């Protein structure tokens, strides 16, 4: 799924702002693909390379905390890592755009 440049820039700014203003090492923003359960990485800060690639793959599992957060709209905290050695003490928060 391709997002327009203006939306991508805004989401990148949000992800940068999160790691600058909140005591976290990384932030990633996923958006659902239309008419699909697939999630697309729209923006990320503080995570790249192999870790980023593994995250993009992992969230395609509907049982992943990020996929669950997008499906039910409920934030989660202190989630048990899904992969051995994965990060714990994570927060997953839904972002909603204002209704027009």
C-alpha cells in the first residue's frame, strides 16, 4: 500500500517526536491495507535494518500485539515478547485520525 507523500511526512514526524519526547528507544507506525488484514509500516524511528524487517514480518501475524491493537483499538503495555530475545516492556497504542 502506498501512502501519499504528505501523510508519510506527517507520520515520520510523529514517530520522531515520540522518541524525542517520550522515554522510548523506538517508534513504529503501521497502517492497515484497505480490505485486508495486512499491515504496512508507514513510519519508524529508532529501528532499522534487520530489526525493522523482522518487525514488519512479525506484525503480519494476527496474534501479534500490534495487529491486535489495530484490530480492537485498545492499547497494550508490558507485552511479553513474541520472539525469543525480543524486547519487552512495550506499549502499543492506536492512533486515530480525526473524523471529517
